[in-house]
C-alpha cells in the first residue's frame, strides 16, 4: 500500500497531538500551576476506580489526564480543519 498524503497527515495528527498534550501538561507544571489543578481529571478517574474497589496507582491519573488532553487537542484540530475547509 503506497503512502499517501492522507496517511502522513493522519500519522502526524496522532503523534503530534500526543506530544503536544505532554508538552502542554509539562509546561503548566513548570509555570507553577498546582498539580491538583493540572491533574483534576486524573484525580477524578482515580477516585472513581477506588470507589469501585480497585486500587489505582498515580500512573492511572497521569495517563487519563494525558488522554483527555490529547482528545481535546484532536477535537480542536478537527474543528479548525473543518472551518478552514469550509472557508476555502
């Protein structure tokens, strides 16, 4: 299967948005935002897991925060791409 522009764009989309999510979280922490504020989603997921009887390590909170941040970046990217396509 030949590599097309669409495949390269999709790969860049997935990889770059993941890297951007990690960089965004790291930047917020370096700028002095309280970890409790940055990892709010992670704390919610951990508390939900513990309410169900599972012991959730801190990594579950970190990964869930990165995944939610990644999903927000992807959603924003899709919205901007549609607006640009519509304007053209």
